[in-house]
């Protein structure tokens, strides 16, 4: 069993505030006298469930409290730098971090100014750590679809300048997904990757809406496509990648335990799967942990884990030269003698 922290991989499903280190959250809250709920202090990581809207509300409340500790530009730069450092420690070679600027704009001079700040922080962190980093701008489905159009235009302005995709996040049971189609057409015309959340809290019927109305290139989660073989075949044929986040699936009550996460079903059908950590701050598990839990739960071989890493790279918007370099290093990881690697 080779060391999964040494396996080169891409990370395609990581939310901005959710990437924060727990220690950083505590330090910044203490600095500004922000009272944190027990679930973010003594009872961390919190016990969560989104089986109903009240459960999601409690999850979102914790996320909003965590976001409130980001008060200065240095806080934002620190968050991005530490997220990059943590990914590198976990074998990350490319990161696409997702952010909704409208959740931060009021404190940082507007959504354009905040996007500029994030992209500058990303450039600094990438230079310091060697990790390739890009940004996916995401709209919030609990806000009006016109707000999503504004964010899509913002993302389009930065296409080719650090922003590679456009997403749609928050509780997928809220609102009408089809109403966000005009925003996704704006992003599509700009050549951006289309990556809405779908197929976690809702099932196959919502995945179809994400495919038909939004034209998804990748699905944030998409794990419940395993419930519908015909839909899964369509996803495979269309080459739509699935950003599967096992630990958060279990924490939010989508599956009862890690052995129930249907990764083997997805792989057997030929789906492209990229494992992601989602919100390590709230779920307590980072990138390598997703690979480790799936290795243990489904007895995956190192060859299968290497294939998962290759798929994460293939589903990314990393430059071709970066993809080739990561691919070569994945081959080297697999060729190495596991007896000579750290456990």
C-alpha cells in the first residue's frame, strides 16, 4: 500500500471558506472577539445532517459564521496560502477552488474587488507552493437568478485570467435550477467550464435538469447518478465528470457510512470521478483523506487509486503541460516499490 499523500492528484471540489484550517478559524475569531458556536470549537468537527432543510440551515449557519472571521486582505491571502499548502501535503498538484464573491463583496469593496484580491492571492500562493491553482466562480442558488447572471458576467471578464469555471452551489433542493440557465449560457459563451452542484441532496431527476438546462460539463457531487443506470450511461457517454466527496456525503446524511458511497458502481460504469474534500473545515477531512477512506471502504488497489488520480487531472482545466507532468508522476508513484515508501 503506497502512501496516498505521495500520489499526485488534482483537487476540483473545494469551497473557499470551507478550505480554512480549523486552527486559523479559532485564531482569527479570538483576534476579533468573535464568539464561535461549540460545534466549531470543542465539538469540532461538527455532527451534521442535511436530511431536511433544518439540517441544511444549521450547516449553512456554521459556514456563515466561519466566513465572518475573514476581515482583512491578509486573512484572505492566508486562507488561500494555507489551502495550497495543505493540498501540496496531500499530493495535490492542481487546485480549482470555488468561491461566490457575493458572499464577501460587502466587506471587501464589491465583488470585482474581492475577485481581484482572490486572484492575486492565488497567484502568490501558487508561486510560493508550486501548486497550480485556478478559480471557479459560483452563484448561490438561494439568491435570485439575476444575481447569478451578474456573477456569470464577472466570471466571463476573468476567463483566461485565473477563472476557469462557473458553478451553482448551496442547497440543491431550493429554487428552480432551470431558472439559472441564462447565467450558464453567459459563462458558456466565455468558454468557461460549467460545474453546477447536483445529485447529492437530490437524485437523478435533478441531475437531468443540470445536464439539460445548464449544460453541465462537470457535476459538483453527482454521486446519486448511481441510482439510475440509464442516466449514468448518459453521463459516461457525454464525458461529464463527477466531483465525488465521500466524507461530506456521509456527514450530511446522504449515505449512512463510507461503504455505502457508490464509488464502485460509478467506476464500473466508466464514469470519470474526481474525489474532493468539499469543506474540510466542517467535515474534518482533506484531500488525501478522501482517497484513504475509499481505499479502506471499498478495498481499492493502488492501480485503482492511481486511475482516480488520473481522472481528477483529466477532468481539470489544468494546462496540457501540467497534465502531462502530473500523469508522468502518477506513473512513477505506481511504479515505485511500496516497501520503500512511508506508510
